[in-house]
């Protein structure tokens, strides 16, 4: 194909983006806008200008876009929970002084990490360490893969809702069982052995022998 034919078929990115967004499902449409912002091809002002001539029930989709979203999965799940009425934050820090970020936080409670194979295949241990840090900071960490989002999204939604429902319930006071566990304690190590248990206390034996039944002769009765 020569340059003249290419020019005839060329479509400005702005027009191509609007056409693609209008034709796509809502979550995929917002994901395109997230990409447009995060890639630097458009600013928020530029997106509003691109959609200025779109139908009135289309233009507002620009307000759904979030440049902080780093993947298709994040965009899709953010839109899913926003559409269900939840407050959703993208790329939230795990905790004070921690540079790691959580993909999606739902209602400030559920830390949803979205694992694409290409990004998380070799980070099993570091991902679990991140989950521990999230838990220490008071959130519940859940993980979903690309396949889970694609094929089992209702199950992911149900799991998030279960955690949120549990968080809303009044907490019962935990009652520790009385008494000590019947196991010997551990005492300070001495010698070569790496551990020592507390020796059981010896029972004191009366010099007069074990107590027997009380009778008239032993009680002093006449």
C-alpha cells in the first residue's frame, strides 16, 4: 500500500479513541481512557475536548478515567466496584513509609491485588510479604488473576462483598480459656542443647504416708 492509500485510511487518534470507547462495554471503555491518560497521549483536558462533540450520555465517561491505573485488570475491577456503588482507590500505599502500592482498595477495607501472569509469575514470595504488610496495616488482602477476572468475576465480587460484610458486623469479645495449657514451659538454654523444658515439680510425700480414711481410733473419739 502506497502513502496515498495509507493517508486515505488514516484516522486521527482522537477520533479512533472516541469510536472505540463508544462501541466497547463500560469497563473496557474506561480502560481505554485510563491507557490514554497513563500513556501520555492525552491529558484530562484533551480527553474532554476529544469527547466534546459526542452524545451527552457519552461525554461524562471521561470523569470515570484514572491515570493512576497501571493495567487493564485494575481498570476493569475499579469500574466494576464503582458501578456497584463502592468507593474505590487506585494505587494506594501499603502503609506509611512503604513505597509499595495496592492495585485497588475497595471501601478502605479490601486490598485487591490483580496478578497478571507476565508481571507476577516470578514474585510469589514478595507478593506474599506484601500481603502480610497489608494485613498488618488493617486491610484484608485478596488476589485475583487475569483468568479469575475474565472467567469468574462474580466470584471475585462475592468474596469482596463477604469481607466487607464481615467488617461491618459488631465484633465479639474474644474470651480466652481459663487455666494454663498442660504442657511444660521452656526455660533458658544452658549447655549444648538448643532448648530446655521446665522440669515438672515433684510432689511432696508426707513422712507419715498417704492420708487414709478417718476412723474413730485415728480421730481420737472414745
